[in-house]
C-alpha cells in the first residue's frame, strides 16, 4: 500500500475536484486520500464503488526535469503489459492527470529493499525483457540537459560542481567499451516505488522511464536505498545469475553518475517546485556522496574493471 498523507477528502476535492471530474470513471468517487512520498507529483487514492484507483497529478514544469508526460503514459502501459506496473485506466494529455490501478501491498523502505534484492532483481529482469519504451533516457545526457537549464536560468550550483565534469567524460568513455545496449527501465526506483503484494514486487512511477543501461537501474536502486557495497554486488549478481565484476563496476559508476545528475534535478526543483520539501538539502546530500566517490581510489579501479570481462 502507499503511505497516506493527512489532507482531508474535502480539502482535496476543493483543490482537484474540477480536474478529476473530467474523467467519467471518477465522477462517482466516494472519497479522496492523498498518498505521501511523491516529490514531483501529487498522488491521490480515489475510492470508487467497486474499489480504488490512483490519480497522479503533475505540475506544469515537468519538462524542465526531463519528464515527458506522453512518454510516461505510453511507457506505463508497456510496463503494465510486462506484468511489472499498474494498469493505466485514463490519461488526460495536457492536463497532467494519469489514472492508474491501485496496487494493494507493502510500500518498501530502504531496509525492505536490502532484504529483497533477489526478488527485486527478478522484477527488474521482467521489466527489462519487455517491449522497448518510446524514448531513451541516459543520465549522461540528462545531466548535461539539467546543467544547461541550471546555467541558463541562473539556478544554484553547488560549490565545485563543475570540477567533476571531466570525471563524467571518463565514465562515459570507459562504459562504451562493453556496452550491451539499452533496455526499458524505470530509472527512478526509490524504495517507495516498490510495492510487494506478497507474491511479487511491483515497480511503479514511470515519469523518468526510458530505454537505458540495465546497470543504471541496478546502481540507482542501490544508491537510493543507501546500501553498502556488498549489497550492490548481491543485486547485480542476482540480476545476471552469476558473478560479473565488470557489471558491478558498471552499476557503481552509473550510480555515481546518478548522484551527480540528480544533484541538478534538486537544484531545478528547489527553484520551481511548489511542494513543501527541502530539495536543495536533498541534492547536496547526493553531491557530497558524489564528491567523495569521484575522488576515491574506488573510482579509478571501477574505470578499469568496467572495461574487462
């Protein structure tokens, strides 16, 4: 189940009722409950006579965050076809409203991620084996796009941020050596985007979805749960079914690129978002980790390991 926030149904009706009324299936709703945890969207649990669904409501500034809502819609449908994502029930293009089925189950914490790495790897393999998504998403390109936005609009940059740009080029060059191509990825699997129904682990929230390196998915999962290095090895080995040192190095480097790139996501959000969340502090925590890893001996070792089978 998704965690629920405190806003009353009447308050949510005042704020979102007119939008929800544009979807016929939602007109006979009985109540609204806001689901907590989202830092890009507002997510509402809608009670209907025959059960529940979720209305995902996005802001008008999503394009600055490299989110394409039409891609999210199409990729969400493809993820549902693969058996990994919620069913898509309705979509209002241009209105920022996506309606999906409600998945009953446990929403993960970081500890749950740590305790379910083999099962998570199986869910990722299922998603990655599905039909290609309708766009590509790589952190190398996304970080460069975010940087252009931050610089053009005068948003805040962490001190010394640009000093590590050459490191990104080193990573990109090294990872071209054993590139296996792109697979359909969620690209944003925070602990809260896993739901365990007791039989399988569902992957939700496809706003950053796109075809990407499978090792980005694995590295980002590990990084967002703040797990130790041994857990990254466990996740990657479970995904590939054997010990793959070059893939572990690849996932570690992809996780480092993610921290560096999501730092700029936080800079943009801290300037444009209306949500009550300290995006800047969230991003600085990412950047501090990235700095320490860029300058570590592990970085040089990973650059070598990622090129050797």
